C-alpha cells in the first residue's frame, strides 16, 4: 500500500498481516536515517493521526493454486509481506514444504525471530533459516552467516521445481534472481517485492 503524503509524494509499504486477520493493517517500517516519511512516523506522528493511503497495490501474493514447494527469501523488513503470506498459507491449510530464509545484518534485526522459530517447530512442512551478514560480537551467533541468497544456493542445487518469493532490498532481490536462474529456477516462478526507495 502507499501512503499519500503532502505535495503528492508517496511511500510504499508491504502489508504484514494475512487477509483473514484484517482488523488492522500491520506494517513493519524501518526507520531510514534522514527519511522524510519514516522520520515522521518514528518522531512526530501521534496516535490517532489521520493518514491517507491507497491500496492494495502490487502483485506480491501467494499463488495458492501452485502445488510447488516454496522458498521465501526475506531481507530486513522484507519479512513483512512474507509473514502475511505464510500466515495466509497456514490459514488455508496448505502443506507443501516451505523454507523461509531471513537475511539481516545482526540478531536484533530479526525482529520476529521467535515467531519464525515457532512456525518451524509447530509445522512439519515449514523450515526457518536465519542468515546474518554482520553479526555483532555480543550476538554470539552460531547460525548461518553471509548473504541470504548465497545460503539458498548453497542448500539448493536444483530450484527448477520451486516457487521462490523474495522481498526486501532491491540488491538482494536482483542478486537472488541472477543466482537462482543458474540453479534452474524458471523466472515465471520468481515473485518479488523489491523495496525501491521512493524518491520524490
Ligand atoms: C513495493 C514496496 C514495498 C515496500 N515495503 C516496505 C516495508 O514493508 N517496510 C519498509 O521498511 N520499507 C518498505 N519499502 C521501502 C520504503 O518505501 C522506502 O524505504 C521509503 O523511501 C522510505 O521513505 P522515507 O520518506 O522515510 O525515506 P526517503 O525520504 O524516501 O529517503 C531518504 C534517503 O534514504 C535513502 N533510503 C530510502 N529508503 C531506504 C532503504 N530502505 N534503505 C537504504 N536507504 C534508503 C534514500 O535514497 C534517500 O537518500 C517498500 C518499498 C516498495 C517500493
């Protein structure tokens, strides 16, 4: 969805809740240093402020009629739409294998790590692999490190039968696309939500 700001400016954010859980719109908003809109959100906007929005927009939704196993690649707040999609898949009772990779810099950036862990513990068909690119020493991180798309190609030699959903920084989305094609992914089965900066 887009926030419609003064002077015709817009800022896009991905909806993090599933359609059945529709009392509120959940957004996961990263505070951009010097960002006009996210600066206002974190520093100025008061509860009950009235904002203008437009939506739903975009094409990043679950292809429910596909029986293929699914890989999700989320980077940072790119977890937002993936969360909505996984909760939707659970609500619909879909049981094909789903493997969530969540890439972030440090442990604190995996802001819903426990939720993702719980999915993988409770549901046999869901796996969760967090990947940190720059863990802090205090993280004492024992898990995977490096770029999240590289972790996926290290684990999956053949992606030809998969649906892959990628969401987050454009560099990750495009690096993933290029890498996954070399592993046989059909681009018709690559769905992405690239968090391009809005500019004005
Ligand atoms: C389809 C779509 C979905 C999106 N969903 C989300 C979401 O769910 N959660 C979320 O946090 N963001 C999301 N974004 C990204 C978000 O819209 C931008 O980060 C937005 O520009 C932030 O607005 P701002 O006014 O605070 O910063 P701006 O005023 O737009 O930017 C200020 C400065 O920061 C730079 N900048 C802006 N965004 C980023 C960034 N993400 N990383 C690094 N530098 C940046 C700009 O180049 C500029 O120099 C999405 C973008 C798109 C296109």
